[in-house]
């Protein structure tokens, strides 16, 4: 007997193809053909999590008391450690009980937030270009996503004089994909606008520890009035190379956090407790691990930027993240150029338009391979440009 006809929901149909899924398909196809692929596409660190975190996980996973359902709000010890880390790192004081909430990676928190705030038809401001989850999360909640163009001439900051009214606005500095950073004046003006328009601000701060030349990024929560208007998402994915572990948190305004918590209590059962214990170990770390990772990426950044510059590309050294966001050096679209990089040079890169309409004309390279491979990539690019 024939099966039933399966139709995707209208919301799902309205989404563009998820960028990284499409990149992964092309990459797998190339590898199946036996080609030597240099993957500069997805921002997944090539270095492992430090051994002391792995040991903490192993010990906790061997303890049967950690095999049960977790508390939705996470271990009190984890919330307390997150609050302590924020105090030591940013001089921001948080109440662990009401202003800190663990997440199964910051991505799911960013995606679930609109379900607790947004009614159908509400405006949500989305940076463009941006991490695609902000847009898809807004669509799933029935919102009307409105682009905030991030233009190079403005330092990839949105023009705050032209913001329409909205119920929620996402922001992300250090920025993916542009690598831009934001200062106190920007946040102060945005907080003032949020107060005037009763708008929630959601800061994605996943790249806070990936910075160069001692230019430490500013936390949104360090700015006066931030906790009255919004929340900040954080993750251990990039900080401690724990992308696959799925552990992050949200902190800031307790009312907004409580709405997100209510959504999550109906969807998931919290973070695996052994992973929470490993996260505590990470946040207690006083070693030079993070600095060593910054040094590693800075060396790679310098190799790649200097190499592209010698090839005639116009590119600036980013102050943060492990991405190089650069104009396409030919008259091709970002998709066509990225396809040619893969076809002719066996290099995977992310086309700028995959991050939004205003990303067209750019391409993003992730510095997640050794410097020797970056040098090989430069030689390959030289042959096709």
C-alpha cells in the first residue's frame, strides 16, 4: 500500500537551506571523490578540549548518580560557577538563582527565546549578515524578521538611527561572520533605544575569549542598564573547544530568563549532569589554555591575512573570532566564487550571502586548520585567481 503524503509545514518551507548543511553535503561529496579538501567553512575548532575537562567528564560519567534526568535549571554549583566567572572576567554581578540558566549549547537557547517572547506578526530585528539561527528562530515563532544591515562602512555595526520598532533584537559581538567588535557607546545607545521602545535585547557572546592584541571584547552586561533590557548568551564551544559537548548558558534579566526557562521545560530535560560537572571544571580553570588558543589563532590569522594581502586581496586583520571576512576578489557572486574554490582548489569556504542578503560580495574563511594547511590553501588560491 502507498504511504501517506508528507508535506512540510509552511514555516519550514519559508526557511532558506541551512548554510552549514549545504556546505557539509558538498564537502562530503568531494571527499568521497578522494580529493584533498582544506575545510575553512564551518567554525568548528580543530583542537581538542583540554585533558582536565575530559577527565572531569569521565569521572562524572562513571558516577551513576549523574545518569538521571537533570534539573531544568541546572546544577546550583554550575550556576554559581558561571556567576563567579562573570564576576571575575567582566566585573558583572549575577544572582545564580535567577540570573543564570544553563543551556544545551547557546544555539538552542537563541532558537527557543522567541517562543517565550514573540506573538505572530511581532517584529524581530536580525543582524544581516548573521548567524542563521536568529532568522530561523524568528520564523518558527511566527515573527516578522527585519534585517539590520551590517555594512563595512559602519564597522559592521547597525545604524541605530534607522531601527524600526521591534519586540526583540539580536546582537552578536564579537561578530560572526564579520569579526567586528562593539564598544560601550554602541551598547549605551542601543540600551536607550530598547528602554524607549520596550524592546528585548539578546546578546550572543560566544566569541568573547577569542580576541587578539589584548583587545578584550566588552560584555553587553557590563554596560549600565543592560540587565534591565536584555540577556546574554554564552558557550564553552569556542572557549574550550567543546563544540560537540553542547553546554552554554544565558544570563542577565531574570524575567526574560524565566520565560525561556518555561519554554525549555516543555521541550527538553536539561544538560547531561556529567557535562555540567565538566563545565564547572572548565570555568574554574586558571591555566593559560585560553591564551594559548588565542596565540594559535593569531598566528594562523597573520599567516592567512598576510598571504591574501600578497595575492592582492583587500583584507584587514580581525580583532576577534577565528574568521576572516573578506570581499570576493572577482566579479563572481559569493556562491559562485565559493563553488569555484571547492571545484578548482579543493577549499571549502562559506559564501557571504548564506549569512544574509547584505553578506553578498563577501566570503568567510574559518582559521580551524593548522597554519601549514593555510599556507597550502594560499598556494591553491594563487593558482585560480
